[in-house]
C-alpha cells in the first residue's frame, strides 16, 4: 500500500533490523580487530607472556568496540522513528533527515534552541521534524526509559479507541502521548540518571518537566489543541494532589487523564535497572485500586476493558519474560550491566572467543564436572484470570459471573482482598455478588483468585463503579 501524503506507516521489521545491526556491528568489528591481533602478535609460551598477550588483545578489542558502538548508536533514533505510525499536521518529513538531527549527542543543545525558536513561524513540517528529533534524542538522554514514550503512545491509542475517539482525535492523542516526557530534555542528565532517591532540590527541578515540555512543543500546540494537556498535565492526580498545578477531576484534560494511566501502567510493567517489572495483572489491580484518587475511574475502566493480550503485545517480549521469576532477575541484572559495563564486558568476551585458539599456555588439570539432575520438575498449568468491570446504582446489589471471560477449568474461586466500601460474596457457579455500603457512591474494587484443576492460580480485579441516586425528599 502506498504511503499517504502527510503520514508515516510503521515499519517494525526494518526497525528491528536496524536495532540488530546497531548491536551486532560493533561486536563484529571488535571480533575482527581481535582476530587480526592474534595473527599479528607472536604466540606466547610463558605465563607473563600469556598475561600480556591477553591484556593487549582485550584492551584493543574493547577500544574497537567502544569506537564502533559510538557510531552504531546513531542508528537508534532511526529505529525508533521506523516503528512510528503517525499522521502529520502537514506533509511528512523524511525519517532519515530526522534521525540525523537526533543521532548526534552534540546537537542536543542546538535542537533545544531550535525547538524554542520554532514557534516564531508557521512551518508545521519543520516544527514536527524538530520535535520528533527531540523525542528520538530523549532515548539517549534518558536511557533507563528507552522505548517508554512509544509504548505510552500505543497504550493511549488503545484507550482512545476504547473510548470512541475518531481517527483524527486518536492521531492527536498519539502525538501528545508520545511527547509527554519531552520536557525531561531540559532536566540535567545527572538528575535523570541519578542512582538513588532525588534530593529536594533535584525533585523541584524534575517537577518542572511538564511545563518545559509545553514550551518545547509550542509550535504544535495550536494543532494539538486540548490534547496538548497530555504533555503539561500527565502528572496531575484526579484528587488534586499531583503536579505541576494541583488541578483535579475534569479540570485535568482528558488526554492527560488517559496518558497518566498509560504512563503509570508502562512504568509498573517495564524492567528497569533500579526495579523489577510488576506482573500485568498486579499493575491492573493497582490501577483499579487508585481509580478515583490518582486516576480517572472512567479511564481506568476503559483500560481494564482492553484485553491483556493486546497490552502485552505493546509491552514486547522482554516484558513477557519479566513475568517469569528467573527471567525477571536476569533481565534486571542485564539492564544494570548494560548501563554500567556492557561495552567492556562484551569486548572481553570477544577477545576470549577469538584468542582462545591462539594462545599456547601451560596445561591445566581438568576438574570433575557436576552430574546434571536426573529429573526436571514440570511447571503447573498456567491459569490466566481476566479482570472484570461492573457499574451499579447506589444502595443496590449486583451479581456478576466473573468466570465468564476466563478460559479455565476452575477448581476453586475465592476473594483474596475484599472491597473497601461494601461487601462481596461468592455463590455457586462462580457468581460474585457485591453490595455497596449504605449511601456510598464512587469507585471500589476487590481482588479474587481463580485456581485451575491443574494446580495453577491467578488473580484478577473486579473494578466497581457505584452511581449516586437522587433520592426524593422525605415528607414531614
């Protein structure tokens, strides 16, 4: 299909190939350098000579890997841009041109200055190109959250579809959600990458990033209209305890309320060097628990209506693996190593792989190898419970068949965390009945556990909305 004028079609395969090339090419270059050294250097026959030989090969391959990695990283903005599917306010810019702007870290200040001055003219194409370059540069400025903006964009788009947005509205929502953290480019890198808790002064600076984001996105604000709230208000809370302005309820733009849910869900379910990823079911439970306080209950309900399968597809394979305890620890450790010492470690492995056949060293005595275990325990059958949503009137009861959207042969069903503002009970056949406290209206939730006949168990959330009823005035 031909590309529409003024739009980009997502090219995930090309994006993957570019990312793969950016990872593989430096390793290949380092391997070639190490291999050439093994051919040039004389073969050592003494222990001091072996040690010097290894140090020279490892140091040279490490330097080669670092140099190649610096050039390969310039491909990463192009990979980010290749994944995007966007409709532009004017004609679409060239992806390669945008990536060249953002691929050089030395141009960040120039890009920030250009974005600040871009609002002085009406060239939407140039403004969009500059702001996209900034968005791609954010991945290098804040490497711990690489890919976060793109996932938030995808979650927000799902919510827009679920809430009945038109194609034009969804497109503007995607732009705003993708750029929600653009203001972090003005936050110093030492604060962004701080390994510990931020100080009060650092936190004061960090809290300015929504306002700075609005300044950087200024050329697009007239086109984005009300959807620009996703940039300036995505850290506001529904109860008014957020920042930067402490607005509450519907004073917060709907795009910001949507982006807040998408942003928080991605943070909870993503692997970071400083935290483990939370399971998707637990993250959805947390959203339901905070509905009405941190989040808009209507948006949370819409998010819980989206299937876990679609949400996990957006999260990607690393987030799927992060749900498995062993892989969760491995991924978290790998993320930390990647940020601190991956380049040197890979170079050392490269030198080891190339040089192992070239060194003649004194023979070592083989140590006995452990006997592998004779049996491997099989995992229990996986059970997946899906979240449910109900709406009822004040002072009424509601019965819901919570197993209706679960494909599992049930052995047991129980409530593990009861509602805060009512009572709940489970009847025969998987029917769950909820009764709110007298006079209560608002949002509530409970958590229930489903266990299959194969032994596996899973939990799900029942998100509850109790609508207020205008009772007639009493007599007398």
